[in-house]
C-alpha cells in the first residue's frame, strides 16, 4: 500500500503491559482501577440447560458435578453473605478491598430475569465490588437478560464470560457443547451492542484437535469484537464422562513443555487488545486426574513467562489484522 500500512506486518512489541509480554488481566485491572482487584466466586443457585434436560442431561463432557464452579461459594447463603465470606478469606491473607463479583457455577443467566436482577443487583451495589462478572452460555441470553445487563453496566462494568471452548463443530459435538457457533457470534454482537465486555473461554488440547485447529479458534476470535479470553488446558476431572472416555481409550495429554510451546503460539497470534484472563487452569486438586503437572500453577506461569522471553514472543507478534 502507498501509505506503508499493509496487512502483512505484525504488531511491534508494545511497552504498555508492564513487565509482561502479554495484555494480562492484572495489568488491565491495575490500569483501570489503580490497584489489584480480587475475584470472589459466587454461586447464584442456578443449574444449566445442558444438564437439566432442556438441551441435554450429561452436561459438557468435561464439566464437574459443580458445573465448573468448584471454587464458588454455596448457594445456601445469600449473595451478600457469600461476598462477606469471600472478602474475609482474602483479607486474612493480605490487605485487599477491591473485588470482582464473579458468578461462576453453572449457567448464571439461566433463571427468570427478576431473579437475575435481584442477585446481580445485590452484588453490584456492594461498595467494594468494582466489576460484575457472569459466566454463562451464549444460548441463555434472552433480549430481557441482555437489557438487564445493559442497565447494570450503567452502574458498574459488567463482564460476560461465554464458554465457547472451540470453533470446530466436530469437537463441539464430542464435548456436547450443545449450541452451534452462530449462537456464540450472535450473542457477542448483542452483548457488544449493549456495551458489555465479553470474555471467551477456550479449552486447548481437546481430544483430536491439532495445534493448527487451536490457532484457527484464536484467529476466529481475533475477528470477533471480544474483550478478553481465558485459555485453559483441558482438565480431566474425576466423575466426568471425559474421565470415563480417557480410562477406556487414553488420548494425548501434553506435558508442560508442549503446552508452553502451544500457549506461546496462541499468544503470538492473539490480537493485542484482547485481555488475557487466564493462561493455565487450576482445577480442584482432589478431582484432577490429568494433567497432574498443572497443579503447580505458579511454576507453570513462571515457565510460560521465561519461554516468551527466551523466544522473544509477545502478544500479537504473529497477528496480521
Ligand atoms: S455449559 Fe457450563 S455448567 Fe453447563 S454443562 Fe457445560 S460446562 Fe457445565
């Protein structure tokens, strides 16, 4: 092109992410709120249409009995009580006073909108809560729910976390995700039109997926107006159908080096404005069958950081948007 701007130039190493080579959530939160903000996992007492029979009965093949909310509070307590308990637990370790109210367990928009309004308002009005974060499925976002989220977003930032996991239909069928890719695309468009931040959950090393396929998922998301991403290595948890399949016919589980190489590639391909909320999983130790090495989360993160530096990789280095 005459102006020298071509689509074949990668993104230069920016200096704006602090000491990290990627756009970390920690950095984004400190930039926005001027301090570290801590997540409190909440349980709104909802279930999931992929478990109660509306869409399916078994749930996603990797999902634990706690609906991927193994660290969330107990639904037998009110949201205020769960927040108080979460704050007390965090404050026992360090002096903190800024929080993300994170509705984590199961599908957190799978309830009448009046109930959602009650529990989300309870959380967002807590003066120490800076952000309302809600994990859900893209097929559980009615017009009324998005409108509620839009109103709440006027009070404090609202983040919606969508469990996509993969763009590939064959894998999506195997993991029993229960909705096609177009439903995700439509939800992102509607949430963004309502001014809401969208975070997408992606699982790496799903059975049968090659690294090229994983990078296709990243490339696809680069073309979507998402704000954040959670990258997580597949965990095989006790009691899941995935664990049953693995016992019958073990599939490939990467070791730490292979995972780090792959995550380095994903980071290099990822659009630089997308905030990385997670680079490794932290599944419940008592349920984790494989990969056992992920239990040492701090070690894994340190190795990722060392690898990025050694290979001179940064977020967007291979992004040609
Ligand atoms: S949508 Fe979430 S809660 Fe529901 S089965 Fe899948 S992982 Fe579990």
